C-alpha cells in the first residue's frame, strides 16, 4: 500500500497543477499514456512474433 492517503494525493496534485499548469499536465499525462500503450503493445507484439515463429518450426 501507499504510505499516504487521498488527502495527500490531492494536495500533491494541486501543487503539480499550480507549478506546471493544466495544459502542460494534460500533455504529460497524454504522452505517458501513449508510452504505456506502446510498451504493452510491444510486449504482446513480441509474444505474437514468437508464437508465429514457433508455429512455422512445428510443421
């Protein structure tokens, strides 16, 4: 579990928004989401390539 609760997270979020602004925080969050999506698709894509290579060797 996290060493802090919801009130602390809200305070941290408010400080981040004040420092960087809403637009920049939204951009950062969007880029982070894209990065996570690409990472996950890379993991599953690599697995699919291994499965295809393995199927070709069995025949």
